């Protein structure tokens, strides 16, 4: 199991700020998020950075170790 933390628009699309999922790759995570949360999450994911253990991951083949925290970070505005 991994912990996914959703921020800003990602939390709004997911309806929660945190969830635990049983996935083992970034690609599987994206698929579960899309299936669970629908088109709004798809739009957010298309613009978001994913950080696994604090490191940006872009490749869907990247493995996610059990217990890791993945942050879904949409673009932020402000300054």
C-alpha cells in the first residue's frame, strides 16, 4: 500500500486530501486515480507533478515501494 496526498485541485477532484492505494507503479497509480475519480482527475493529472518520496517521477514504469508517499501537485499560482 502507498499513501497518496492530493493538493489543491487534485484534492478537489479526488474528494479527499489523502488516500491509501494498493498499486506498484506510477502507471498503475494514474490508472486507479482516473478510474476512481473520473475526468476531473484526468485533467488535473495532465498538469500535475507526481513526487514519490519527495522525488519527481514522470515515467509510468517507475516502481512504487510499499509504504511510500506520493504527492499529486497541480500547478500553483501566487507569489
